[in-house]
């Protein structure tokens, strides 16, 4: 990447440098040409005015030549040199493109390389107007060395090269610093992703900036944190489930062991087998919960028009024997028939779950435990409430109970509480209701009871 940046910068600097040097050379050349054409015209005028006094003309030409730092020649129309400020070519015949052009009446210029030296030739015609026509009587040829101009340009090139090298070094340093600023967090992110992929969930990258990359790092950290939480939950869940499965398995093994030792009466067998049956039932329920929660992930609802009253009535009747056994009074306040669109079996499961919890979490210190299931048809929704006066839930735990967490189960294990649960019931309830676009909320106070409210939009 750095090589590409460097190449781009070098190319840009070179193009810029060549442009500047060429422009500078053009401007300087044009200036020299203009100046020499002016001098040539003055020389031509001086010659015309003093044709009879060639000595004076030579003297003037010498002084113009000195001023211009150039060689000045005056030629007649036969290309014979009349005046040469260097004297060497007087009376010699000269011929070149510029002289020929001037004798045809045109001013012209050209650059030639003579003895490895660049020389600029310019020439102008000397004309005389005798009243009838304009006659060309000769030409002025000025030749000047381009050495000093070329030296200036070389000096400019050297300076430009020095500036370019300095600018290139500074730009590369800036590019390196900035590209490092961009690539460093990306390298950190890549490292973080590699860490996650090798199982280091929860890996955290320090966020040092507030821009897009900073936000990307923040999202990475959030994702990493969530993945870690999910992984922790999964481990806790597996631990809890293993614990829950091991307990009945241990008691079944102990019961069978004691049956295998010695002679037991048929009543003992019956009693022990009854216990084995209960433990097996417990395991069956747990496995049932697990399967349901897994199946819910890709559940497809069978939505039909159903009577809400009859669903609630069935759920209450189904739970009535359990409520009686637990000495909990269960009531259902039904209203007129309300038809709703839902998956009947799933919604019945939801109500059974809520009623089951209300019975399960009854307050054994009270002698009038109750569960009231009520239905209210409001303007734009139907509200179903399941109210109990059981143990209630503390405010700090309220927000967690719908999460597929197994917290309460853990609590049960740690504190050795009697009430058995797998912490999945309400998560399943919420999942089913979400899929119906219904909502559930809870209001609860410890030792006073809980109210679960389901809102069905109409
Ligand atoms: P569990 O299998 O533990 O009952 P749930 O998901 O059904 O799992 O409920 C989660 C937790 O919410 C329970 O462990 C319990 O502490 C609390 N809870 C649910 N319903 C009630 C209720 N009616 N009264 C008091 N606590 C409740």
C-alpha cells in the first residue's frame, strides 16, 4: 500500500515539476526572443539611417551587441556580411534559414546546436521604402548562446528536485502516520475477530476514538460481550440441566439399589416404584421443556379463528386438579364470546404455563392462595390477566424473568429452595406471544402477588 502511495506521490511531483520547468523555459525563451527582435529592429534602423557611415554603424552595433550579450551581423541582400561586432565574418557570405527568410521579408527565429552549445538565431529584414515600393536591402542576424538560460533552468531543476525530495519525505511521513492511524485499529479488529473465532469470547478492544472506526470497535465489543453472555448462559444451562437430571437419576439408582438388597414386601416395592415413577416423570417434564424450547426456534404457527373464552376455560379446567392439590383457589371470569386469530394449542400452553406458575409460586404461609384469570374487551385490544397472591417477584428480578435464562433454577439449586423450575416457561410464553405480535407484562410485589397481563391487539 505504501509503495502505491509513494508511486502516486512521485508521479504527481514529477508531472508538476516537468510542467513548471517547461513553462519557465518557454517564458524565458519568449522574453529573450522579444528582446532580441527589438534589438535587431533597432540595429536595422541604425543601419538604414547611417548607410553611408559604416564605421559609425559598426561602432553602434558593437555597443548593442555588448548590451545584448550576443553576436550581431548585418548582411546585404547578397548575404555578404557588412557588419559583425566580433569582426571575424566581415565580407564573408553566410547562408541559413533565418537569413533566407529575412531576405524574403519575414522575421524568423530558430534554435541550433553548434559545438554542443545551444544557440538562438533571430533575424529581421532591413527594408527601404523609396516611395514606390518596399525593397529588402539586407538582414540583421543576431545569435545568442542559450547557456545562461540553460544554466538557470538547471538551477531551477536542482531547487525543484530538492523541494520535491523534501515534500515527498514529509508527505510519506504524513501518509505513514495517517495510514497507521487507520490500519492500526483495523489490525486490532482483525486480531479481535481471530480471538473470537478461536473461542476467546468476551475479548475487548480498547476504544480510543469516536469516529466510524471507534463505533465499529464499540459494536465489536458489544457483540463479543453478547456472545460471551450467551456462552455463559449456555454453560449455566447445561450445568443446571445436568444437575437436574443427575438428581432424579441418583435417587432412582438408590431406590433400585435398596430394592435389590434383601427381601422386600410387595408394599415396599410399590412404594419405591411409585417414587421411581415420580422421578422419571420429573425427567420427562424437563426433557419436554427442552424439546419445546428448541422446537420454538423454528416454530410455524397454525393460525385460525378461535374462541378465547373456550381456550381459557380449557386451560383453567386442566389446571384445576393441580390447584386443588396445592390448595389454591382458581377462578375464571369469562365474558361474552370473543373470537381471535391464533394458534390455539400454543396459546393454551401459554395460559397453562402462567396458571401453573401462579399455583407453583403460591405463598404457603397464606391460607387463602388464589389465582384469578380474567378477560377484558377494551376499545382497541383485549386484555387477559392472570393474577395471584403468591410469593411475588422482587423488582430487581422482574426484567429477567422472560429471558431464556435459568437464573431462578440456579437460585433453586444454590439456595436449595423447594420449588422446582427450569426457567424456560416464561421464555417460551414470550416467544409464542411475540410470534403472535401480542405483548406480555408483569406487575408484582414480593409477598403480595403477581399480575401477568397479555395484550391482544384487535
Ligand atoms: P420456572 O421453571 O423457574 O418456573 P419460568 O420461566 O416459568 O421458570 O419463570 C421464571 C421465574 O419467574 C420463576 O423461576 C419464578 O421465580 C418467577 N415467576 C414466574 N411466575 C411467577 C409467579 N406467578 N409468582 C412468582 N414468581 C413467578
